[in-house]
C-alpha cells in the first residue's frame, strides 16, 4: 500500500475513533447485561450466543463444509434440512479465525469473528453516513446501531454484522463514487446473506443513474426522451446527487458499468452453485421452503399482526417488540424519503424492508432482518445531534443501552423462537 493510501486510511480510522469507542462501550454494556441475566454462569450465556439457532448452522458449515444433499433434520424425524441455506462468507471468516488462532474453540472463533465484523460494520456505517451528513450524525448513527433492540446479534454467532459491514462499505463506495470498490463489496455482500440483493440493487440503480447523468451532460440524446422525461422530475434524478459527491476527476464510465455488471454476481453465484450441488436449477428456492422462507407479499406478516391485536391469548414478548420495530421502520422509511437521503441508501433500505415484511420467516426474526438497514437510523441520529442538553443525551443513551441489553437477554436466552 502506498504511503498516500496509508495516510488516507489512517485518517479515516482517526475520524471514526470516537464513534467506534462509543460503540464498543454500549456493546460491552449490552453483553454484560446478557451475562448478568443468564440462567447459568456467564460462560453459559457466551456459549449460548455462539451456538444458538442459526449460529450452530454457521459453525457446521465452518467446521464440516456444505452438505451434498438435503438430509433429515434428526435421525427418525421426517423433517428435512440442509446447511446449503446459509451463505458462505461468514463461515469462511470463522474458519479463517480458527485457523489463525487454533487454540480458540470453534464457538469462540464464531463470536470473535462476529465481534470483529461488528467493529468493521460500525466503521463502515460511520464512513457512509459521514460522507453525506457529517461526523456528528455519523457517530450518533453508529451508537444507535449498537443499541438497537436486536443489537445483541451483532456480537453473537450470526451473519448480520458481517453483512452490515459489507453493505455499509458498499454504500460508502457508491456515495463516494468508488465504483470498482462498490462492485467488489457488493459481490461479498451477496455471498454473505440472501439480502445481498438489496446491496446489488443499490449499486445497480445508482450506477444507472450515474450513467444517465454523465451521458446527458456529454450531450448524448436518448431515443425516447418523452417517455423517460419523468426521471428528471424525481428528486434523485436531477444530477445534484452525482455532482455533489463527485471527486475533482470524474470516474471513468467503464468503472460504473463494471460495478453494475458484477454487483449481483455474488448472490447469483451462490444460488447457481447450490443448483449445481443438488443437480436442479431451483435448488436454492426449494431449500428456502424447507426453512419456511418464501415471499408471500406480506400475507404472513399481516396474519401475525392480526394475531397480536385480535386475540386474548398470551403471546411472547417478541411479538409486541417486533411489531413496534416494524411500524417504526415503516415510519422512518417514509421520513428518509421526505429528507431525500442518497439514492443508494433509499434503494438498499427499501429492498431490505420488502424482504423483512414480505417473507414468511418467523415473526420474531423480522427485526433481525432489518438490523442492517442503518439508513433508517439517520433521521433519529440527526435529531439527537440537535439536542442541546448533554444530560438528556446521556440519559437517552443509558436507557437505550439498558433496553437493548434486556431484550437481547430475552431474545437469545429465553425466547421460544429464533431471534
């Protein structure tokens, strides 16, 4: 790495240091609450976080590799499953950490990997938000992500931290017009979680906008100007978003084209590989059905809301919490549109929300699906930085950390459903 690049990287790290320090503090506090509320020893809680639900499946991939076929859930049980439902980047990271630190047990390697990814994600969130809103809003967004209601999974054996890291750095690369980096990070995001399609969509649509604006500025005339003229009336298609953040030297258009082409290859590559593995083109979608994951346009979500509000039967704590998070996410999303967030932020958040609301997965998991959608936190972060009283900010930070830790303990230690 050249000295100039080293200076840039060091400067970026120094700028993010206060935010990362606060993030580590709130996550350490949240983890402490979980261990204090453990039904056993603190070691039991850590073990639970390392192998609970999906974490055990990621460990299975890291330790033994992928299945060659769909297998019975347990001997003698008619249910079938396969670890081919889990994308490879996070297990590869776990295996790498265990290889470098062979004295660390597999569960410890899983949690260590998640923690390192969480720090990388916090840094990426700071970089992406700081590029458009300044360091104060970026710092607040990082802290809010660290005390989100389901933030406990950020430092558990789940892939959310790894995916958020890939997504955040992709969005940073897009808003700073580093298109080749955006393409590479989008591929990695697509190999981390199914929601990698949201990252690819953000890169592809923003890249298409970049091409539209650049070619129009160069005098290229389109064959259907009347039909496409409506784009000029959309807030993100006036060219301002491109010109505001473009470096002194415009990126070559071939870089934009490359980013658009390669962005979805990670997701499509894994889906195609599962098809080859199981000798059928739709293997991935069949696997998702085994895990009760299909897209039903929100029918399951509506049914769960109806169950929550129209029955007198007892429900788990996760029901009202997740319902509140989903409602808040919808309100915040429309707020981000009204505030004209950058196009890649809006596209990424929109696709994440469509998946979270429209999938048939467990109701308790929908809040976790929304965790990577950090642009939803920007309106709250912008409001917090305008608060003049420091005591109010400290009280809000303590309250948020406490609530996050309490719900995290319930979610990962006591909830009857997957987080």
